[in-house]
C-alpha cells in the first residue's frame, strides 16, 4: 500500500517544495537572486514563491553576485536566514571573494560568537547544451574552503530534505543542484519525522554489490546506477554510493564498502586533476591499504576549459568510460 506522504515530483520542483516548507516554518527565511521572483528563476525552481510570500521575502536582485552574497551575509548577522541563487555556475566567481574570505571565515574569526546561516543555491554540471560559463563543475574550489559546507542532491527526495537541512545549518552551505537532472522525477516522502531523515552529510548506499564500489554525487549518480545495470548484464556486481556531501566527506561509508569489495571507482563531472575524487582516493588509500586489490580509478572531466556545447558529450563521463575504469580495477 502506497504511503500517503509519498509525492512524485521533479528534482527542481522538490527544491521549490523544500524552500516553501522552510519559509512557512520560519519567517526569517528569505530568498535572493536574479530573476527568481516574477520569472521564478531561469529553471523555474522558485516559481510561485514571490506570489505567495511577497516581494519582501523573495527578492529580485540586480545582476551583481558579490552584492547578493554580501547583502545575505549582512542580513544573516541581523538574524535572517537568506537563501541566495546564483543563476549559473560560471556566474559565481564575482562573489568568490565574499564567499571564501568572509562567509566561510566569520564564525572561526569570532570564535563562534557569530554565525552566518546563508545558503547559496547554484546549478552545476553540464549536459544541457548551454553556452560558456553555464556548465562548469567548480565544487572543488569551494570544498577546499574550510568553514563552508558543500552538498549536492541527486534525487528529488534528497533535494526536498537537504535544502531544508541546509537552511537550518548554522554554517554557510553551498547547495549544488545538478541542472541536467532538474526535470527527472522521483518519489519524495514528505512526512518523515525527526530522526527519519538522513543526516545532511551522510552518504547513501543506493545499490549493494560485491565486486567493486562505485562512488558518485549530483549529476553522475544516475550515470553510476546505469553503469551498474550495464555491468550486471556481464555478471559484474557493483555497489553504488551517492556521496551527497562533498565537504565534509562521509569517508566512513565509502571505507566500509571498499573493505568488502576491494576496489573503488569515483565518478564526477569536475576535472579529475585535483578533483574531489582525488581527495576521496587518498583517504581510502590511507584506511584501506590492505583491503585494496587495485589502484583507485577516477573518471571525470578533463583538465581543459569546459568545451563548446557540441563537444560536451566528448568531455563528460559516460557509461563506456566508467565501464572501462571498472574493468581496469577488476583486471589489476
């Protein structure tokens, strides 16, 4: 029998629903961003929220990312809980100074006397055939920044709950939304109680397996599951883990899996050079040295500027590239 609390919705709509719940629960929550009000955002993620909550709580801002984040920081110090939208991933860099040198450091700088509960929502990743500055995966630049939490939901269910958890956090959170997955639908259990929702920074095992561990986050989780399904046709049993959080990392969940499978493949759209997979590979090697049967394999983007839309299929990881990495791990 289907539970009454299960609702089917697209990932983008799930973010919208999660924002709505947070705004209804706490009048201090407000949204800021370019075209997020009357337009509802370029991906329509905030559609209808200005109509229901008013222009004082859903603010259309000028095209000034540094101003958006700087204003949010100031408002957070006055007791508000701002949620900023960066329209596209490549537009975040005018605000990089505010995020890295102010937002992420203020709590430590004041020895915890001040908190800055700001959430920065940002679509990331490729696969939509867009123009320059619209399809990058710059998450490692922010994951390297102490004091800033970086998370990436891959499903509608996680998007709904993780945006609420991010807003409730006392630390600033970069909330990465996989833009190619905005329209993918999934079941969302909206009636979970306290203790039933997975912690914000806990990885999730989506598929159990015994031959190798496949770790992904955000847009590549679907790719990892598709790869596992393809590998199963040839008799290879892959365990798939959705990392969900890039900083902090839930290394324990990955380690427990690798100690059983003996092999690890990490997949992300960001370049593999100094990418999140490199950090995870180092952590796993430190703790699973005697369990690893093969070197850790990484599959990701290349160390070049993100290509023009017509070439992005050659840049982004696909099932064949991930299967090649799995085969390399199994052959060692």
